[in-house]
């Protein structure tokens, strides 16, 4: 069985499937850069924290329950001959609304919320290459002995 982190990434991907701007172009796991012009897409991955790791955990009780906080990135990408700033903001609107609609994913996790947003656009040649990175903090629990089960 997969680690709870993988299950959460897949839950997020399912939540974000078929948004108007990115449609079914939702990918789990860090990828090589997109090449050539492409329609808007989302990439979901666990984010390395600046202070030592992708996740922190703390024992909640003597029963071995771990309270975990994971940094999760939802990154929108688009490469086009047209300006992409508005498309990146459209992606942010759709992702933020979808994530806020059920921040506990039906009770499977404790909570999730938007931590930071960074966007960048590079205008090289006749193309605009843009990305927007939405970083969420995801709070969840597992037992120490079963990190594959959300508790």
C-alpha cells in the first residue's frame, strides 16, 4: 500500500481533474519541464521545506499517532504565443476554489490551506512560458506503525 503522502497527492489530483482551464491535464509527481507550446496543465508534488524536509511530524499520544504537516505544491504551467498572466490567474482562481470547497477531503485529512503563491513568466523569443505555484500546508495523521493509513 502507498504512503499516506501519495494518497493525498492522488486525492488532490482527483479534486482538480476537469477544472475549466486545465481540464484533464493534471499530473502527479515532479516532471521535466514541458516542451513546446502546450495547453495549461497542473503538476502536483510534495514540496521540500526550506527548514529541513518535506514534512514535519509530532507524536500526538502514547498510542503512536503522528500528527503530520506536509507542504504540497500545485503548479500550473502554460506556454503560448499570447500573454499568459491572465491564464495563470485563472488557474489560481479555479484551484483555490476547488481546494477550499472541501479542505478536509471528506474527513480523510485534518485540514489544508493555501500557504503561499508565486508566479513567474519568461518571455523568450516569440513564446511566453508561465508558471504559478500554489503551496498548501496539509495536516493529517497516521499511526507510527502504519504510515500507509490515514488516521
